[in-house]
C-alpha cells in the first residue's frame, strides 16, 4: 500500500522520547505508590500505554513484516 519510512521526523522523535520518559516516570510512581488500589492500577496501565506509545514504530515495523 504505502512505502515504509526508515527516517523519522523531529516531531516523531520528540514524541517518542516524551512517551518513554512518561513511561519511566509513571513506572517509578507506581512502584512507590502507597495509596489506593484504583490509583495504583491506573498508574500501571498508564505506564504500559506510554511504553507501547514509545514502541509504536518498531511495533508497526513488525506488523508490516508479518503482513508480507
């Protein structure tokens, strides 16, 4: 369908680092959390979502390779 891009724009790289940084921060907060279960679960789910956001380009590349 489309052509694959190996180079990423500056904005894409910045957002990847932002996702990775937030994943690290949320993971740290979840590990140190002493509050309620609901907030603890929300921290972990947010950390996982940010981690997957940081990996969106490698995950897309794997999906594209498996599709061929």
